[in-house]
């Protein structure tokens, strides 16, 4: 195969067992935003504060029930504070109690809440936070079913009425390769999106793993992570990133209307089988027999005038030397852009461009865009970028007009796809 290669130069933790009654106002910095974290059941809640954030007060207000999830969160914060390289200086004012949500609603100091955890509860938390006058920075998915979507619509309506911001942790927009792909797709070099009634304009495949390492340590999953009624199905979860990329890359700065611009054509789902041994390694808990987790699926949908195919798969553990992987094909009128991440690329995401012109007309000729490691940033680093952008929007930088509308369009698509898969 002939290739044309191109290089791009381009805690102190104050953890209480009940709600604190100290005067929180006196301990906060008056010019900084004050962060609350509610029921952190996913490690993404901690990654938001993995690096120092100058616009945030040093004290994090934590509201959660007692359990392994909150202990894991506190462990992450402790590790960030105690590391030798660029340590953080967070303190945690904790309300660890069955009444944590009522205590959060009564908090008159925090103006921001981070939500990353049990997805069955998350949509309710978003709506309650907006009712309490808090800005929301939420992990995906923000809704996992049709009822959750209706609550999300109400949350955005109320946020707009109150002048509050809801922002989703869409980290993939900050990946160097995705940024380059967006620029290339809109440069005209390979034309415009190829609109066909049968062949998808964009095909994306994402492979994730239940057992992995985070910040250098094996991640313990909560047991509910294996319950799709609480975590959400694969086509309601990981596909949020895929759809967001398609909207952001193929329709830059355009508004997608969830009532007019989205059509789910087909959706299917299949389970991943988790053995008792795997379940114990991942959660530390025991089960007597294998369980089926509907973490895999396919969606065929139309977004405005393009056909898209989304494929998601969850395996238990990645092969040695590998991790989560992503691939994509964008079919345009004058060529194709491919993103590959597999053993042939050393599990590094790379871009391949096939141009339909006289210079590269043969099927075995392509341009490979090699992005050096020196200009790449890792997944965990992107959380700081999202947080920084979110905070700037609270301090006067206008939010993109399309962001809220496109988020709702995305969840209309995923929750309708779940319904379609169940109908079969």
C-alpha cells in the first residue's frame, strides 16, 4: 500500500460523616466561583479538579450519601493534593448524609454544581440544581430515556429563564486530532458532505472497556454501573460523544432543532456478558452467575440532510498495550477522511485522507496526517479545558447559541434510539 505521509507541526480533606454547620461564607474567596459536587459516582467528577483552577475557590462543597463512590472521590482529590508534580490545594467541606440533596438545595454559597454519577438520578439532579439557582457542569449522559429527555428540556427552559448555564463535559471537542479533522472537513479540500439515501455520510465506531486504569490506578466501578436502568444502555451513553462530534464537525456553528432535524431510522442493542470473576475484579462485589449488560448497539439516523451510522461496543478489558478505541469515516463529494485507532496505528488515533482527484486517484494512495505526541493532550487533560471554558461563560464570555439546542437534539436522538431498540 502506497502512503503519502504528512507530519503536523502544529487535601487536606475535611470529610465529615454528617453535614457541616460551619459558616461556609467566611471560608470562601469572594471573587471566585464556589463549586459543589453532588453524589459523585463516576471518576469524571474528580477529573474536573485534577488540575488547579484559579477561578474556583479552594473549598469544594461535597454532598453525598455514605458509600464507596464518595470514598473513591475523596481518594482522587487526596491524590491530586499530595502529588509532587503540580499539586492541587483543595479542601472538602463534606455533607455525607442520607439528607445530602436537601442540604445541597439549601446551600446559598456554591454557584456551580458538578454532576457525574448514577445516570438514573442525574437528570433529576440537573433540574433540581437549576431550580436552586446553580449553574450546572454535567457529565454525559444527561438523560438515558424518554422521561429523562423531557426533564432535560424543562431544565434548559428554566435555565434560560433564570440566566443560568448548563454545560456538558464534551471533552472530545478539545482533542487535537478532532480539531484538525473539523478544520479539514470544512476547508473544502474534500468537498462537502456526500448526502446519500443509503450510504452513511459519517460512520463512527467506539470501543470502551469496563475494567481500566484512571490516574494510574485500577478503577473500581459501582455495582449500578452494570445496570442499564441506572447507567444507561451503550446507545444512550457513549454515542453522546459521537453525535456531538458529528454536529460540531459537520455542522460548525449551526443549530440542530430536535423537533425538525433529527430522525432515528433504526436502532439495535446486544449485551456484553460479564462473568462473576470479571464482576468481582471490577466492583469488588460478588455475583453467582454471569450477567448480560446491554452496552452494545447500533444507530442509523439522519441529522439534517446527512445519514449517520453509530456503533458502540463495551468489552470487559482491553488487549495488552491497547485501550478505548475510536474510528470514523467521513464521506465527502471529493474524497474521504478516515480516523483509525487500532494495532496497525499502534493504538494511536491518526487521520487518513483519500482524495478523488488526478494526484491520488488510486484506491491505495492516501495522505496520512501524523500528529506528534508533543501536541496531543490526553483524555484526562481535556476536563480542565472544558471546565475553563465553562467558567469563562459564567464570567461574561457568550455561550455558543447552538450549544443548548444541539445538546437537546442529541438526547432526542439517543433516547428515541433506546425506545426503538426496545421495540424490537
